């Protein structure tokens, strides 16, 4: 029985030499593809896109990033670029992303600015919440914040003002074009704000938090009352007064009216004088008439004789 059973042939194992050959060919082609890829333009940065900047120029950001077109795409570290750009004074945070093939995106988030000022050399400078100064290097930037004028360089009240402005919505200062100090003995932190709607607002840095939210509605109520321009005082109480030149016009009008009264008085005096002269003339005529009457009877008596 055992002699009649077929013998099952065992499969021949693949030779190890064929496996090694396949592995070698695979590695060879992968290496070749990598060499061709890194030599092509697909492996290089072809475009650097910078977004979100307003006060810092793109050239300054690109210089801080230390990345240029032609650098290897995979050799650029996003975290390294972020740390280098964030070292700029105006930058609060940075997001760097890479888009294949060859695109590098740098998204910049600047610290919020609260105001501007004109530097000693005439250059526009931005003021941050801590009153730190950042030169505006971008040409044609829109001055969408108030301009501080008349403030000493290291004035602690300017720091206090910038901090107070940073805690308020930017819309509160949309109508304010200029802010200057106006200290008094009673209010050392008093300021004057000039609005684009032709008002002068006098308040203090300490009152900004409580008063600025009512400024727009107060001006609107003045406009509804046909009052344009003047001085708005926002201290313990909110009051409005015309500008001094308007008060001068009122005084000039009063003076003119007084002059007219004087002229009327002079006319009256002249009239009285004329009346007096007229009376004198009438008296003379009456006297002359009386003399003629006295002579007339005498002539009649002479004729009778």
C-alpha cells in the first residue's frame, strides 16, 4: 500500500540571490528619483508670500526670515522662520506654512497700535499700548489712529494715555484726529482732543474709560440741535461752549449795536439842536412881525392928519 501512494514534491524555495537583486533595483530607482527631484525646481522655494503686515515692510520681514527663493523646500524649518520673524519689535505672533510645491506663506500678526506721532526727523512713528515707538517704514500707510502732538519724549502721562487707549474699542477714537496735553493744577492729566467733526474735547486720561463711549452720541445730539463746532468739556459734568472766536463775534455784534445806539443819540441831539435853532428862527420871525404891526398904526395916524 505504501508503495502505491504518490510522492508529494516539496516546493523549491526562491533563491536569496533574486531577492537581493530586487532590493538593489528598488533602492537604485528610489535613489535616482530623489536625485532627480532635488535637482529639479520642484524641490526649491519658488514663492514667498507675506501676509498681515501693515507697519513693517515685506523686505524687512523677508530679511528677518532669512529665506529666499531657490532655497531647498524641505530644508527650511517653519519653526525657525517663526522665531526669527517674531524677534521683530512690532510682531506679536507669526504663522509659517509650506504649500507644495515651492510655496512658503508667512502670516504676520502685529501688536495693536493706538496712535501715531511725528518723529524728530519728520518720520511717522506708531505707538503701541506700552507707548513704545515703531517707525512706519511702509509708504502711504493710512493714519487711522489719532496723532499725538506736544508730548515730551519720556512723559509718563503719554504711557498712561496709550495704555488707556489700548483698553478701549478703536471705534471710540475714529473721529479723533489729534490729542495734545493740557495739564492744569486741578487736572494734571488733562488732555485736548480735536475731532474731524470740528469739535475740541477737553477731558482727562482718567476719564477716558467713562466718557469716550458717550462722545459720539453727545456730538450727534449737538448736530440735531444745529450746533456745529465748539468746545466740549467732559469732566465731572459734560458741557458745551462756542469757540472763543465765536464769542468774539458776539461781542463785536454787541459793539455794533452800541455804536448804532450812539449814532441814534447823536441824531437825536442833532435833531434837538435843529429844533432849537428852528425855534430861535421862529422867534425872530415873530419879533419882526410884531415890530411891523407896531409901525403900521403909526403910519395910519400920519395919513389921517
